[in-house]
């Protein structure tokens, strides 16, 4: 199966206690099952989140069925996903250049080894 990679970034509030709690919520079995289901149901094959200081970096591998707008609509209708999003906003903060309501922003790919001579 061919997948497409999406890379996104956002920030956490620069507070060590909040960062520690955020990391706890993302340990296996600590998240909300409905959130993991919504991710998988949307055609997201793999999702990884990395942290440095208070900057988060997400890598998503998606299949051909993935559509961000469709996922956003489905998430808006799921109370458990909305509860998770509200909870996560206690820890997260928008990137300085984000527009109102934007959280995870797509990153631009600027280098790929396999395309180099």
C-alpha cells in the first residue's frame, strides 16, 4: 500500500509540569479510545509525535482514503474527540504565525535524500 506523509507542527505551553502531563496522556493506553479510532478510520495508517523543548512535530502516514476536511467534519461530530481536543488545548498553544483556531500546521518539505544526486 502506498502512503502519503504529512508533517505538522505546533507548540506546547512552555511549562515543564504541563509538558510532563501532556506526555503522560500520549503513552500507550492513556489516550481516549475514540480518538485513536477516529485517526484510524480517517485513513491515517501511522501517526508519530516528537517533542523538543516545547515544540511538537507530527508525522502522519495516510492512505488514499484520507481527506483532512472529511476528518475535521467527523471529529466535530464526535463528543469524545471534542473532549480530547478541549483537554489538549490546556497544554498546547498555537504557533506564533498561526491564524485564529489553527493548531497543527503543515510543514514544508525542503530536502529528501532519495531526490539527491
